[in-house]
C-alpha cells in the first residue's frame, strides 16, 4: 500500500474518526484506525461496540491496500507536522510496520501495525426509512436541542434527542428533566410518513461539527431496526439508537402563563455571566426579581461577595412583582442558541416551570424548572 497527501487533510480526517474510539473499550482491536486505499480514495474507519465512523478523502494513490494503524500513534505524529507538509505512507510486502515520510521535514517514521484481517467490516445500512434534511434545518435542530440533553450515562433516555416526524412536520426534543428544549420545523419536501427515534447526542454533535456552511450538502439519515446511519458529505456514521420509551414531553409545559416579560438577550446574558460569578453553589443560581419595567438580577451573599444588576424589560401580567431563581448556565445556554436579539420569559409562580422563547419565533420553546431559594 502506498499513497501521498498533504498533512492537513490526513490529520483532520484522522482526528474526526478517532472520536469513534472509546477510551474505556477493552478490545485492543478497536484502538486502531482501518485505512483502506482504492485508487485515489482513502477510507479511514474507526469504531467501538455501538458506534462507527467512515471518512473518505482524496489522495494520490500508488498501490491499493489496507492497514490497521494504532490511532494514538498516527494522531500524535500528524499533529506535529506543518499543514502543508507532503506525506507519503507506505507498507512494503511482508512488513508489519508502515513507513511515513515527510518531504519538507526530511523525516522518516515507522509505526508498528495491527492485523487488519481481525478488524470488523463496517456495514452499509439498507434502511427501512430514509430522511433527507437540508443542512440548514439539520443544523438548527441540533444547535437548539442537543445542549439540553443529559450527560448522565445512568439515565440513557435523556442522553439523546427525540426526533418525531409527522408528514412534513418535524419536532426535535432534548431534556435532562430540569430543562426542556423543543424545536419544530417544516420540511420543504417529503412524504406523509410518521415515525420517531431517539438519537444519541454524541451522534448529533458529530453531525453538527461536520456541517459545511460554505458548500451545504443534505444530511441523510437511514434507519434500520435499532440502528441509524448518518451521511454528511464524505463522512458516514453508524450508531445504535437509544432504546426505551421517551416520556411525554408536552406534559411539563404549563397550559398558560400569567406574566410575559420581554428583554434584550445580549444585555441579559452578559449580566447573568457577571452576577453568577458570586454564586458558590453547584447550580450557579441567579435570582430574578421581575417587575413591570425591570428585572433585578442578584446572587446570594457569600464569601466571594455579592452581585446585583438591573435589566430593562417590558412585563405584562397579573402576578407582579415576582421573585424566581434559575440555574444561570441553563439560561445562558438558551441565549447562545436562540438566534434573536429579543427574548420573552413567561412565568406563573416562583416554583412553576417558566418558558423562554425567541421573540417572534414560536417554533422554539425552552422550559426551565426554577430553583427553590430564599429571597
């Protein structure tokens, strides 16, 4: 096997597929990257027991073949070359190592190889259902929901985004039970099929990081029993879906709200970031005292001192003034992803769930559970 390419392209591709390798996997074979050269196309494949990635890139192929390269060794080496370095990768017949030559650095490096015949083949799913989404829509669904998912592996139902299709209407839901993000979109085209799936946040984050805004390409999702395949340009990912019944996400949403407060997102976000510096709790609690024309933000008095700011707002409602407290990070997470300069906060009582929405956009709903504090 022999090919040559620029270091930048190879390093980027290796770094992408390396993320499929689990640090806790006990099978040594899964610590490698399977490189397959056919003509001028190089495939890099990495996987663990439930997650697989295949990245294709163009190279100058000289001799077809396959290698199983230790991921850490090749990744660490590639990270130390200049981006425009020209590399030649070669394995001579009968050798159990690969040779990497760097033209600019005038270097030669030898990496012991693993046996590629022991590496599992990556399947290509022929799915029961296929969903093709424009890149812009896929990006919005991911950015507005995936951050709300739980990272607690002991609660797997909440570590992914629930995607529900009803005709051309698509709903994405992320929650960790303390907050709930719901994004609804209308597909530009599609059939009348109805189905749902619970997609791991890990997969969606990988899709999001590989979207190309300059040359947008559709994202193709293929479902086969309890597996999903995502195709994003030259990257293919196969993952197990999360099993189990997702809870009724509409149930925590109050049927109505007694107060509606509108404010500038940037002003609120910066104020929360400053005031929350004085909060010592694990939840970074920030208190909001809401009145008709202002919101007073404050932190508890602690050894670090206290912070307080007043943000201008317009509030209409029957339950004023209102004191309510939230996890400050949960609020700023929404502000970073809502996409508007004006935001509305709808409330009832101090301990009732509240709703944040971008002003003028009813397709995005964010429900927050208040924190019980003493004002």
